[in-house]
């Protein structure tokens, strides 16, 4: 399996993207799973930012992710907390399980890495095949914004990381088909060690909630509801929309 960007940030993910949310999506997903008890599948589980709190809450959750390094970090952190994590290295657009699930969740804009209709439709068809009758899929996506290209790296943050610091810089280029190319430069410093630098490149495709609802309809789902900013914050300009679909 080829290396991709998240393989390179597994050891800094919790400081990096895992610290970027200002609203409580973990509590939202815990409530969603408790509302219809049964096995849960998390797509794009990464290092377990959502998975581990769900496990700690007694929820039967299985995680899948494309990145072995991210999953190894999840397993290590789960063991340190006395939890038994069930996870698999798997592409969300090519799911393969023998068990069924009551709820499937795709947090933190995982869906934006499905950059064409064929991949999105394959993910939805795969989830629908795994869901129990009446089961639900929650797909989370950040609100699309107008993107202007900039050729120079611009700093996103400089944060404590262990005994050192992690800084991230980013540049963006719009592509065709509503996609964006995002290049991130990381700089990790620690006392007594040489600074480390590396870059990652991702291509993503933001989706509106209307686009996700339409894709769900194509795949045979019924719309349950659309929540903005996880129902915890009212806003005329939300950062996230979560489309909740029901298996017919």
C-alpha cells in the first residue's frame, strides 16, 4: 500500500489537525450512536480522536483508515488507556466486512478525500450494504469557502508539542472540478534535537450539504436531517454540516 500524507503526520496528528475543532463533534457522535444502540463503524478513524472516547463510553465501534501509521498510533493509545481497539486498514470507497452495523460515521470532513462522484458513490453503496435496516450514516463536511491561490507558504499555527513545538505552514491552489490542492509544510523542534521539516500534499473536494443529500438519494438513502456545527452552536454561517441519512 502506497504512502500517503497522513502516514507522515501520525505522530503529530493530535497536535495538528486533532486540535483544530472549536466545537464538540465527539459528543455529537456519541449521542448519535447512543440513540440507536448497536455496532458502529467509523470511516477515517485516524489516531482515534473520535474512536477512543466512543470506546471509553462503552460504544461498540470499529474504525477503518487508509493509513497504517495512524492505526498503529490508535492501537498504542488505546492500549495505554486500557481499551481494546478494533480497526482495519481499508479504503472507505472499498469497504469489506462480514458484519453489519447500526450506525456509520464519517467525521471531520473525511468525505472531502473522495474527490470524484464515482468514489463518493462507491463509499455510499458500500455503507448501505453494511447497514442494518433503518441504520444511519452521518457524513460530516466543512462548509465550502471561496479559495484564492497563494504561492507562498502561510503559517497556520505554532503550538507546543511534547517538550518542543510544532509549526505548520500551508499553501493552496484551486483545481478543476471544485477540488483544491493543499500543500502543508511542518516544522518540528525539540530541545537538544535538530529541527525536522517535511511536507504533505492532499487534493480534496469540498461538498455542500445539498450535494451530499443528493448523493445519498442516488445511493438509495432517505434524509434524516442536516445538523450544522454538530447542533451545539447556532450560526448563520456554520463551519460544518453533518448530513444524517437513513438506510431504506
